[in-house]
């Protein structure tokens, strides 16, 4: 199953009808990244950004508002100033001025940038590459040769045309954390590269999936770089080391060996069930006291198959059901715990 977000509405309709020659009418230039961003972006899945949030999506919106000529602080915190700017932007673009940045607002905020471009949109690209994807570059606002290199490297990692041009597909991959890789659907396609499975325990197989872009392990702990993030946790586990816990909030600090039942299940969610998902926390982060995270038995996931978890959805239900089939002792999400898990899924073994 190809990520739905990468298919245009017309192609989806075409596929649904089973027509011969599907996609023949697709504009040739799409592969070159020269796209009508606004129109294309409307068919993609974007995170919902709203008042009260503090995260990288908010920072990205702030940079893009700056690009559109609005004055906002670039602090990643969606407060009153950001809300005023979002509403003004929405009014100016003929959108409902509700202050909520959803698909239609994202579609108007993003703009194609490439070598030589300057300004807030370039800063947003650089900010995400640096902070979300650990690319070596600075936020300068100038699309220089290093930015071209890093954009191409990112595009390659997401199986997009590596042309160095940030159009709607690349924006969506950057912002929505979507990937065009691993189109193989339910049961493994024979064409998928067989990584040395024999050599790998579950942690190293999860790491391989991360490198392939099918399971994304976050490289930070909600804005902190404390070594307790999922990428570090799994890297440690793959090397036989205990995984770090965080030291802020109610987190107990120290470290813990990730439980093998959890690791096997996470690998199976990818390998057996074919899910692509984004892991935000394993042993790190601050949770309620006695949380299974602290004992290395739980994961939090905020995106499955390119869809961000925000409220009830079929994919959320199915993912939790897969967790339970794999022996999870906890499986929380918007349906069964709307207060605690409205925007992410939690499975523990
Ligand atoms: Zn959790």
C-alpha cells in the first residue's frame, strides 16, 4: 500500500474505479517537484496545530507565518500572538479564521523553495532538517549548497525524487513525517531488501526499519536531547546496553534494559503487520508514576501509516488491536482513553 498522502485525489479516484491507464493525466512536472503546492497539499495528511501546543510543528508554523509577512515569536509555543497571526493569515487567504492549522491552512502556508531561496520558509525547512531529522546544517534562511545537499539526503531517505527542491511532497514528508518508502503492503513484498535478519535481534531489526524509513524513532525527548529518546534507547538495546530514562518531571532518571517482549512486538508491528509508525517515547519522557515506560516495556506512537493520531480513527483502532494480538497488557488510545491518549497510542508488554 503506497502512502495515501502521496497520491493525488484524481489518481485515487482513478485507482478506485480500476480504470486502465491510471495516472496518465498526471502532470509530468510533478516528479520534478514543480507542483501546485496548495492544490496538491490538500490531498495529504498534515498535523493539526492549535492553541496551547508546544512542539516543532508550532515552530514550523511560526516560521511560515514569518515568511508570509507576519510578526510572531519563533518559540514553538502556540500562544495568543501566534493565534492572532494564524487567524489574520487565514482571513487574508479566504479560509475560516479559527486559529487551527489543519490541511487547508498548511496548504496555503507552504511554498516551494529551492537553491537560492531566502526567508522564513527556508528557515522552516532548515529548522526541521536540523531538529527533527538531525541533519548537519544551521537555520540561516538562505537555501545554500549545504541545504541543497541535506534536502536531497532527506528526500532520498524518504524515497522521494532527490532534486533538492522543497515542494509539497517534501514539505509533507518534513512536517507530517510521511515517507514514500516501503510501499509493500500487508505481508512483506519479495522486493524489499532483506537486511541481515539473521544477525539481528529485535532491537537491531527495529533499527534497520528506522534506517529504511518504515519505523521512525524520534531522536529527541519532546525537545530535549537527553539520550533517552527512542533512537538512543533502541540503539543502546541493539548493543546490549541499558536504555536511558529521562530526568525531568516525574521521570526517575537512570536506565533500564528494554524488555525483549516489547522489542519483539515492536519489530512484529512492522514485519508481520506491515505498519509504518513514529515512536515518540520508549523509556524516556515523563509519565505517571509506575509507568511501564520506566521499566522499558512501553512505547508511545503518534503516527501510523502516515496518519497523525488525533482522536478516533480506524488506523488507531487497528494498531491497538495488533498490539493486543501481540500480547500487550496495555493498549491505550483515543477510543478507550480520550483524556490521556487523545493524540497518541500507548502499548505496553
Ligand atoms: Zn505511554
